[in-house]
C-alpha cells in the first residue's frame, strides 16, 4: 500500500474545526495523518501535570474516520517551564551561554535531566497509544540535527569520545598535528567543544574539527537510539519507528542515525521555480535516492512541499501547476511508500505562518488543494506497486565525513561535496537509469557502474571495495579531490589521487583551483568545458580520454580510463560542466554495457519492480512541455506531468 496524507496540527485550531477537517481529509482520499510532534507543552503544562484529553479526542476522531495515525514524540520542543527551572536541559551557544528559547529545538540531547523528563512524557504517551490500532507508526522527535551544543555535559562527553578513540594525548596530538602553531594539548580538561569568537573552520585545527563533527553525529545517533529503545519496549514489533531527516546546517549521519530504526523518513521540499541556467542541478531526486540507499529499501516522505516556502526568510514563489501532484509521484517513483504533505493548513500564528500548507489561513480550499486531491486519486490506483522497489545498476557513493571535511577546509570557490555528488547523479539519471546513492563502504557487487565523487577523506574500506569491484569487471568513476586526506583530516604524503592511484593508473602532477573560471576540455571531437578544479594528470597505465584545451596546461590529460583486472576505472580530474559530465557518464555506461536512453534536461525515467511486476515512471520536471522518444514511442509530457506505465 502507498500511504498518502498530511501533517496536521489540531492543537493550533478550535476543536469545532476538527470534524470538518477530518471529513475533508477523508473525502480527498487521505489515508495517513501525522500529529503531536511539537505538543509537550500542552501535554504537560506544569511539571508532573498531564493533560491528554485533547490528544485522546483527536486520536479517537481520526481513528473513527478510518485514518491511520503517525504519533510524534514531542521532545523537539520541551515546555518553557523546564528550561526556566532546569537550565541544564538547554543547549549552550558558542559563547557557552544557554541558547535563547525563541523558536524550537532548544533541548540538549546529552542532558541527563532532559532525558529523564523526555522518558517520562514518552512513557505517558505509550501508556495511552502503544496498542491503539489506528497508530501505525511513531516518529522520534523532529528533524534531529548533529549535536552542536556547548554545555558542560556535551563538553565532557566530547572529551570522553576523544579519550576512548585515542587512549593517550600523545596519540591525539600526533593525529591532529598540533605541533603546528604550538597547539600541543597537555591535559584532557583543556579540550572544549569549538566555541568562542574565533570559531571558524579556517582557523581551528582540521583534525580536531572533524573529530568534533564525528562526535556530534554520534551524539545525535545515540539520542535517537535511546528514544527508539524506550519506544520499542512499549510498542509492538509490528509498528515501525522512524524519525524525519533533512539536510541542514548540522546534518546528521543518516546511516548511523537510522541504523536501529525500522524505516527511513525524509522531509522533501523541491524547487518551486525551475532555474533557467542549463548548468543548474535542481531536482531532489539525488536526495530521494540517498534516503532509499541508507537502508537499501523503500522509505517514507513525512513532509512534502505544499506551497510557498517562508518564515526563515522571504517567501518563495508559489508552487507551479502540476508540482504538488508531480512531486508526490516523483517520491513514489524513487521508492517512497508514503507521502505526507506539510501541512494540512497554513498556520495562523507563530513563526511558521508562511511555510504554506495545502489550504491557506482563509480555510478555503483552492488550486493547491485540488491538485492534492488529484494526487490522492492517482495514488489510490497504485496498489499494484506494493512490494516493488527501484533496482539500480549504477551507484553513487555518499560519505558524511566528506560533507563535513569540505565544510572545514573549502577547496576552491564554488566547489563543494554535495553539489558534486548531485551533479554526477544527474549525469547518469539523464540517461534514464536508476541510480542508488549508498554508503561509501557499502557492498558493490550488485552494481555495474560506481561513482566515487570527491572522496576527500580516504576510507580504506572504500578503496578496497573499489579495487575489488573494478578487478572483478566493474566500471568506476573517481573524481578530483579524492584520496587527498587521511582519517585524521591531514594531507597524505603521496601523489594524488593517493590510494586510488593504482586502480586509476594515473597521478596528479599539479592542480589548479580555478573557481568559477571556465577551462576548455577536448574529448575526441567534442569541445567541452569545466570549472572549479583542474587536476593535471600524468597517466601511468591509463589511456587519455579527454585533454585540456586552454590554459598553460593545454593538451594535458584531464580525464583518463584505466584497465584494471577485468574492469575499468575512469579518473576525472576536472569538475566538468553538464555536457562533460554526461559525456563521461555515457562512456561509462557503454563500457559497462548498461542500457540507457537520451532524455531532455529535467525529464526522468525511473522504474520500480518486484519479481512479478514492473512499473516505469516518466516525469517532466520542467516548466515547459517536453517531447522525446523512449522505446520507439514518441512521448509528450506537460510541465510536471508524471506518466506511469505497467510494463
């Protein structure tokens, strides 16, 4: 079953609206409703005094209407009385002072007192709803981020993390290279979290900062695991437990955080206007494929774009006609078995008034709601997709440490890890092939092509996997800024691409961090271009695929291919423009004998299948109609139209 529904905040509205809202949901085709993730202050208005009467009522009303419920643990927003009476439950800012309780998410994950009270409110909820037949899942907290709290408890936990990892100060000092700028640390108690007016990645020790990000990710994962354990002790094994993830200022380690959970959930907010720049990579398809890749199984979308985005800044433009339906179906095409729109109705009070829902504050359903009704009707016809999932022959590797390391030491203006990963995903998706985005140390035996974008921090397991994969007949693409650093975020003292030099059959004699400037590249008879970064390559056993056609390094190899064992490894020394990335992707697909097809920019072809059924999804993520040919059939798709075929 594909679940379709909304995020609903009944506590924001008079009770007399609830029955009408529920009737409209039911009539629209809603199956699932998420509630309660921000309601701790209402459920426990004073310490030890609980009021569940209103939540009992809405759970009953939704259940009586035959709607499924996802209950959120309300720990993202603790009551203000807790922060007032117990300031040790608050996060601390970089200056060491408690954060101002202005919006949400102020809790300290590591605070023993916070966990004590959080366990109590979770226990009160599970006593009431753990066995409610209408509660089909539980969501832990809301959008947890990597823990960047600077309180004494978190500082002590960070020290303990380092002591457990390094055992001695000598080992830690050596790993970090603290002899630079007389930075030797002689007492464990001198170590703090990165804070103060000079907290800048450009000034602090890179090894120290990367270890801090590792601690921050582990701390959040531990917090989520702690809540999961509490819930699982009360909730039947048949009821899944999840949390909702997103990319943010302090992004979690998705693989570590979701490891104990039953299913991955993601908050998806695609673009509301398609960029005119032909080089722009705008689709959220890479993120959808990453969420599927975290557990290598289907996932849920528990927050989906429903209108203009606002409140953290000026409002965006509104969703274009077809977007709500098309984007919802795009989620499903990439493996989502649930899509919940955020939110049922735009808030009339509070900081999030202008992050729009399906219905505006007027409470008059309009164009966006009508489009949601169409989406519900389409989803109702997709029961035959049950048990299907995308199967891919191409994978792109993702590593959270690469994401953090690029943030700690920027490489060239405009060059960053996630945009490069997204760009390579788009290059392959533009040929109508499914793409998995998987952990950088995941097994590779199911794939024929694997892309390793900007593997900055060398992971020995990744290197061994790639070597074995290529030797066994696979085709790999390794890009510039790979093999640059060791696990301590220090530069390796060998020719780049470091540990990948053997499989790639090439070394980097020099590099040029060219930023936004364009460099010409010649690949056969094709005149192409790159920017951001240029490795000047010296093949050892590799053949040259493309050369630079400008600058002082004109005619120097820019892209190479190396035969290694039974397979091949491409090394891409330049950050190519879209045409260059697509040319290399096509060459890799042909090398690996992966069937593919030419598609217009912004048109996606994906498939879901089981042993008995296969579905093909064709989606036009453009603001103009697109005409193209697939399998000999001439097809025209209107803006944001999704065509679904049973093949």
